[in-house]
C-alpha cells in the first residue's frame, strides 16, 4: 500500500526550528526544502531549492502540485549573516522578502483549479513591531521595525503575508509573531548577548571559544535599562504550535489568523536575565558608547551581534498573548509548556551541568 499520510512541505527545514519541528510530524509525509540538506534522522524527502532565485516560484509550484501537499510551513529566512554566510543585503532581501512572496505565489497557483494546499504557516517576529513599545501590544498594533535588517525584513514579510493571504484560493493562512526564541539549541542575538559567546568569524573569536571565554553583558549606565522587561518563547513550543495548527480540523472564520506568541507567565527584567545567565555586567557611559563597542566587536570579528541590533538590545517590547490563549483553549499549557523564565533558563542548562560536573570533580 502507498503512503496515505497527508503531505506537508517545510521550507527552511535545515534551520533550528525546522529541525525541532520534524519530530512532531510523524503522522505526515514531509518534504523539506532548503539550500542544504538537514542533519536529521526524521524520515523526509529533501528538495534543494534557492528561494532567493525567481525561478524557485515555478519549481515550488510544480512540487506542490505533484505532491498534493495539504500544507506549507514557510520557515526559510536569513536571520544571522555570520552563521548563514549571507552578508549581501540585496541577496538577504531576495531570500527573505521576495522569497516569501514567491512561496505564496506558488501556493496561489497550486490552488488555481482546486484547493490543494489548505494551510499556509509563516512565523513573523516580535521584531516587526519595533524595539520600543508603549505597552503590551495586541496583534493589531502598527508595525514599525527599523535599523536591523532582520527586523525590517520580518516586517516586510509580515505585510506581504497580510496582503496576499486573501488570494491564496482556499488556503487558510496563519502568521505567528513569536518573541525571542530560547532553548538549549538557540543562539540568536539576545541569547548570545547573555551567553557572551564570541561567535564572530575571526581567529581570535575561535581561540576565545576554544578557551571557554565569555564576553561580558553590556548596558549603558542607568537603572531603567536593568528594569526593562523581555519575553522569550521556547523553540520547542513554537514547533508544537505549528504541529497543532497542522492538525487542527476546525475551520477559521477568516483567511488570515495572526497570533502573538510568548512563553507562559510574566516577562523577565534584564537584571533577572543577567543573574540567571551568570553573566558579568559592564556599564558604559552612554548609548553612543554602547554602539561604538558593538561596532568594534563586530568589525574585529569577535562578536556576531551587528551594531544595527542595538535598539533591540536596549528596548522594551512586550506582547499581549490573550488571542493565542483563546486560540489554543484547553490545549494552551500542553502546547506552550515553558514559562518565559524556564525557556530562558534552558539556554543555560548545559552550562549549569558542566559547572556541576566540574564542581563534583574538584
């Protein structure tokens, strides 16, 4: 007998979220799309595709028609230039923004004569709202990302999805706006700042990593910076949420469902994060000095945090997640299993284990 499982296409399958998602898709036939094949034992079919190229739209359309995929999860996105090796902003935009438009066009064309792809899922980001928010914002709050290319591209993709979702012809669109990813497998700008890992490309950074050295956590002088609040969401909870949506059978009342996503419980302060990370805090005289140090560490290849990220490393941007709680209902705590504090703490779980082992051996 042939495989009767419904088929799901996952773009960006080789990224961290894609790899965390795969184990949750055992009851689907998965087709993974990426530039490089994923390092996974999960069963799947892999298709190499560069969404930064215009011809990828037709290739993806043909794949959707041939596979009769019932859903597409669009995770392909360049977040970190250092880790991805994509430093050219135009190339990054072609993958991130134009690539998202190409994916949605492929879904639209696959559904031209009949409803083949029934669900389209895209994770936007809290960064799309901008780095300084006046209160915990709902999904209707204006998008105002600036400075950081990652955030600007997420905002532009967010708008692409909003504009194109009504034209998907029979496909329900789900756009998630998750806060900062956390977990043992995560190493983004904010987690990296608290971890202090010298993730730059230079030989000096490599030597520092081999020696186990940590960069200090840095903030300008002033109590307000330590009192700024921050949310996190565990990457595994995002994976569970996507899997939940894929299995959801109740139809939505609108073509596009937008959901703010963060861990359960109260936000953390920057002071709490520094304490939990056991990081060394260094205060600098001003925001300008903070930017200068970031730029020096970036240009010298010691840090992977670009100076453009500064507003997001010093601001306060908190989301209201009441819509997510209503959407999940009784499944909320089964899907969003980590509190904000526990999600952040898991970033340092291996560090705690190493410290405990070293202490036991001394």
